[in-house]
């Protein structure tokens, strides 16, 4: 059983479209044999001096006018009637050679049409409709793997994109697109530099698809905010959306910064509705640190502390801001004063207990297991 259900359906679709196009092009060229015969007859009459040049010119213009009317009429029935227009132009310019050239061109178009299919069919082949299979389950397990470290999935995808064949690479890119999260960005960027043009094309299409999906979601959230500008939930969701988009790993530095600023403004608007929402205070401080505005971030966390909103997560970002500013005494004071927050089972980075021990000279006491 194939990994997707598109190959046979796609082949049938291409074959049907090929038959339709061949029939249309034959109809477009229907007057060509008669026009060629008429033009050769006129040429023979001129060569044998049976008619003069003026009579030949009138007859030639008459044939060209008929082909012009044919191209206009058939265009109402067949949208892509370039071959009929080519027949008219070539006959008017080249005489008897024109219809012959048009028939040769039409024949070549028909002969090579077997390698052509429309954009929708091509796009479906890049991101086919899913169907269950052993191969599909194998790659799907890379997405949902829970027993490995967070980076292991991306490493597995990167291995496939580095050394797998083109079919596996395209399958992986399709999965990355459907299940995208920021951790997959390095793998997609790797695919953008692949040696195979088809893989590069699909990777670029995947990035555009993800960005289009994100922008479409942003427009929906913006419309909802305009409808209810004082809704905390809508304001917070819009800000969170820009925040997540800024850290997808697919944006260039300028666009990433633009989305961080939009997220920052969105969180500030939401904070006007709920001034004491801890999550917003953390998000704003975090974005200030990410923006390199360390002094503003430190001042922001000082205000949060004065209002009794300081949490372990907020302190982590505050410590980074203080370190970047070189305020080491303040950093040491902050750790000592809020040490109890880190000993109550708060989720901390693995290396953080060693950091506390380094700055305070005392190891961090972990909370007893429940």
C-alpha cells in the first residue's frame, strides 16, 4: 500500500487533462490544412501568372481575416487559444509556411504535454492527502516521539534530509509542514540548501505555506480584536501569535524583530485590561530581554517586584538582564533574596542550581518529592 492515495488519482487526473488538451489543440488547428492548401494554391497561381499580385494580396488578406475571425470565435469556447492566434499571425506573415509552422508547433505541444500538469496537481504531489501505511507510521513516529530529548526529532529529520533519497526528503518536508513547530526550523532550512532542485522547491513552498498559514491566522485574530478591542482573551491571543511567529526560526532578523515589537505592543494592550496578569509581565520582560533592552527589562522587573508579582520565571529573565548590564552585586542580591522561590519545586533549567551555587556559595536545596 502506498504512503499516500494521490499517485494513482494524480495519474488519472493528468491523463484526463492530457486528453482534453490534445482535443482542444486539434480543434484550434482545424483550419490549418485548408489555409495551407489555399495559400499554396494562390502561390501557384501567382507563379504561373494566372493572377496578379493585387489579386493574390486580396485573397491572402481574405484568408488571414477568416483565421482572425476563427481565433476570436474559438476563444469563446476554449480559454487558452494561443495556438489559433499563432495560426493567424504566422499565416498573415509567412503565407503558406505559416499554417505548416502552426501545425508543427501544435504537434510539438501535444507530444510534450505528457510531462506537464497544472499547479494544483503539482502542489498536491508535494503535500499529498495522508493515508496510513507502515512508511507513514515510521515517519509520523518521529514527530510524536516522547521518550527522546526534545532535539532528537529534529536531529532525526536532519539526518534524513542530509543523507536520505529524494522521496524520503519530500515525505519529511510534507510532515514538517503539516506538524510544524519552531524546533523543526533547522531541518527546513537544511532542505532549502539541498542539492536536489525538487527538494529545494518543496522546502521553499513549505516555508511559504507555513508563513501563509501564520499570516492568515494573524488577520483573523486582528479582525476579532477590532470587533472587541477590550477583550483580554483576544488581545492576549493576538500578542501570543506574534510572539510565537517571531521565534519560528524561519524569519530573517528584521522580520523577527518586527514581530517581537508587535507582540510587545499586543501584550501591553492586554495588560491595560488586566494590569496584574503575571503571564503578561513575564512575556513583556522576556521580549525586552530578547530585544537587548536590558535596562528597560531590569526596570520592568523592579516594578513587578514592587507590585508583588515577581515569580521564579520572571527572576530568571531578570538575572539575565542584570548579568548583561554587569550589575553583579544586584544579581547576587536578587538570587539571595528570592532563593526560597527556587526551592519550592519551581521548574528550572538543569544548570540553574549550579549557577546559584556559583553566585551564592551555597548549593540549592531541592524541595522534597511529594
